[in-house]
C-alpha cells in the first residue's frame, strides 16, 4: 500500500510563480497559482494549451530546465518544501514517491530494452529489491493494468505493442514503486476513445487500490468529470476557478469556465438550431498579457476601467466555506443562469444530388509474411472490405472508428493516393477508383481535397501563407494572371476569417487554429466539391475546435460542399454530421442518419463507442460498457464477424454463427443499415446508452 507516514495534504502548491528567462526578457509562465491535493484525492487541472498546466507539473518534478525558475511561492510534498531539498533527496522522491505519466508513451520507453527489464529497474533502483522479487512485482503490475498474456508482454520490445498497450506499460512503470502522488499529463490524447475509456477506468481503479493521489492534467472536461474529485481551471498562467466537480460544472463562477462549456458539443447542441459559441479573440502571449484580468479582452462581462486596472485580481471565495473560489471581480453581479444568447441560427443547406458513390470498394495490400527479409509467403491485409455508400451535395457524412479500422485507407483511395483492388468510385459521372493522382485531370484533383489532422505538417515552413494559397490556385489553374490569383487568395483568407495581413506571415507565426484555417483555405482554393476532413480538429484546443468546425459548416453552406468528416470524437460527429458511417476492421458495420445511429437499436460496436465518449455534463447518465482488448490485426482478422472477439452480445446469437460467418447487411429502417447477426427482437430491446436526466 501507499506509504502512510504522513496525514496532511500530499501536495500543497501555494502562490507559485514560475518564469522562463530568455536573452531579451523574463517570460512569466505561471503566476500566483495555488492548489492542494489531499491523500487519495484526484484533482483535475484544466485549460487550453499554453495556459501553464504542464509547467506546474514540471515545477512539482523540479524539472524546469536551465531557463525555468520558480520566482515566488512554494511547492510542498508531504509538508516538505521541494525547493529546499538536496539533489539526492529529490532523486529519491522522483519516480518512487512522485511519478509522472506523459502524453506520448514511446517517449518514456527505451526502444532497445525488453518491457520486463524496464519495469524491474524501478524497484531495483529505488527500493533495492532483488531481481526475482522485482520480476514478480512486474508480472503483478502488468496483470493489474489488464494486459493480455503478461508473461509474453514482459518479453516483448515496446515496438511490438499497440499505442494503448504502451500507455498501459507506462502506467505500470509509474505504479511499480507505489507512489503517493501520480501526475498524469494528458495521458490519453494519443489514444482511441475506446482505449481511452479503458485506460481512464484503469487509472481510477488503481488509484483506489493503491490509495494514490492524482493530479490529472487535461483539456478534456468530460475526462476530468469522470476521473476527478476536484477541479482547477487555468487561463493564461493563473488559476481562475477552483472547486469540486459539481460546483464548477453546475454553478460556475468565472466567465472563462462558462465560455469553455459553451464551446464544447454537449448533447442537445445542434449546428443549425443551437450552434456552439466560440470564444472570441486569441489567447494572450505570456509577454503580452493585458492589464488587470487576463481574460478581459475576450470576456462577455468586461467592464472598462474596472476589469483592466493595473492591479492583479486575487482569488475570491464564491461560497461560505471557501471550497469554491473564482478570480473575477464581477462574479456576484453576473446572472449565471441567464439563458445563453443564441448564436445566429443558420438555415440548413438543402441536400442535393449524389456527387460521390462507392460500390463494393475493396482495398487489399500484399505484404511479405516476413517483412524484415522479404522472402516467404505473401500475406494479404484487407484494409477495406466491400465499402458501399453515397454522399450528396451539401451533406456531411461522418466516418467513425478506432485507428486501424480502414478510415484513412478509404480516404487515400478516394484521393487517388492508392488505387482500389475491386469495386467502383463514381465522382459525378466519372469512375476514378483506378486513376492514381498523377493521372487525374486538374478538375478531378481540385474537386476532391483534404484537410489533415495536423496543421503543422501540411504547410511549407519557408513559404508565406499567401504564397502557399496562390501555389494551390496555380495548380488548379484558377485566375488568368497573378493579380487575379492574389485577389482570390485574399478572398480565401476572408472565407476562413483570417486577417488579410496574414498573407505575408510565415507558418511559424501562426497558432495551431490559424494554421488549420490556412489548410482549409488551400483545400477550397479550387472550389472543391468534396472535402475529406481527416480529424481536422483533434489537435486543437476546445475553444478553437468550435471556431474551426463552425467555419467548415459555414463554407459548406455557401459552397454546397460535400464534407466527409473522419473522426473518433463522437460528440463532434453528433453535432456536425447529417449521416454517420461506423467502420470496424475494414467493414462498414453501421450506416444511417445521425438520429438513427445515436439512438437504439445499435450495432454492438456503435453501442460501445457511444459509451466510451466522455461527456462534460453532470446531468448525463451513461451505460457503462468497456471493450476488452484491442482491434485485431487486419493481417490476421478473426473468422466470422470482425467484431466477435470483443462483442458483449455474442452469446445471444445461437449456434456460434458469429464465429463462422460474416453477417449480412440488414436494413432496420429507411437508410439505416447494420452488419450484425442479432435477431430483430434483441435489437429492439436495446437501451439508449446516453440518457440526459430530465430538468
């Protein structure tokens, strides 16, 4: 069990200020920040990127690099001030009493060392444990983090495990020495939503089992709701609101917290009737913070001469016992229950004719059975298996599934980066499944464009924003001369709501959300008919997500574009899409309108996906379904139904049919199809996964 030699708060951060020093100036990253973590408690630290969450974590680990310094306040661990400890004491505490789990699991694992050896090192170094005991402990912890066949895993190298398995190993490593405090820095951002649900479940159970206190850093409010007892909201280096989950979620007392909630798609948001409200303006840079309240320039309740005086604004108690605090001068004057001023209601674009049709599309890859040496038998990877659907003008079709289900392969075939193995893709009246991109005519290339997940990787770092858009216009043969193209480029910047002055900026001078807008401008340069958006907002902050999704919708209304939206975030899918296609291991397992897919009856996989999505709303009740195991390999798919190895309904199908035959496509209602063996009456008895409690 955790080391019980101390009964006060495990972690006490008091009025902490951290600055980074450059040749030019001191950059304050964290100011006047306080938070306390009690034994066995989980505290969530929430805010957009750049607000100082990770800096706080690095401050606790005393790992600020040579430029970072604590310039005020204190960090106490079990009553001892970390700054006053010797390097030796810190070495003893780090990794054994305070452990940290990072966002990217591979950054914490040694690629050249077997997993078992890496795990055994921890207790052998920190506790002087014998090799035999350390191995037994490693086996125990790998079993605790619910990994299949623990002995085989201890004998594997990191690259032989999937992302979710690697992340579990990193959690196991952090737990090897039974720390009193576990710091989790966005531990699930790189994972699929089903794996995320299992990892979050695991962290909660292990926290209880080992009595560990947790500091959980995240920008996902739904995750914090599911894992934490208390929450601290940060904005631009300061804590702006602190309290229990219920206090902050249901009785928020800071305009920034309110603005955050208004920019996330909770059940009930609708892109036409109840659009999301993006936070206006941009996050201030650390050396350009406004006087007075940092959030002032973006706040709906800003009062000139009061909120922007040169004094710093202190935290104030928002209730009698001061368990709920806020950094706002006006919190008592604001009517927090006032109905939200609705964003302007939009007319839904009329869905037009079919512009894209896929019929029995298959994409198989041949790989050598022994990839290392070439020779030997060939194996076939079935990345897409008989995909059929159609998409219409002005329609948003979402494509949903875990990584490895074939979503991106399908996008590559559509873009002409791969050619189909079998089946047809019809664009307008042309068949394009066998035409690689270099042989496609300019019009076809301009008609089908893509917006990628990571805006950083798609822009040329040495070319101005304007030049990159003009380059696309030249390729698509838009405009008669340079002047025409320049004018069209400026109009495209207007279209994506970027100032025209950005034409002369370099990509490095733009934020993530701004770069993504340039990517969108470029995709629409040739008046694209179909835009494939591959996870276009998953790398962005929630407040920026709302603005970018809103932008995509607006352009779609104006240009009548067909949007194919690839995502694993079902709350955004529910908000934006007209129809949803759910994929699993190359198969389309469910296809229907958004209402049909989000209400029972479901395909068993859709049901599990819906249960896995964290929802930042205390009035929502969810059925609890955690999928065991990972997606099987496409090189070695299971016999019968591709989902049968993880399906909780399998026992309801008689005669082992699920393990023998791929289910046929069945139509449950007009336009709603499911690939499943379950009998009609069982499907009809399915309960809704997400229930919103009545007001």
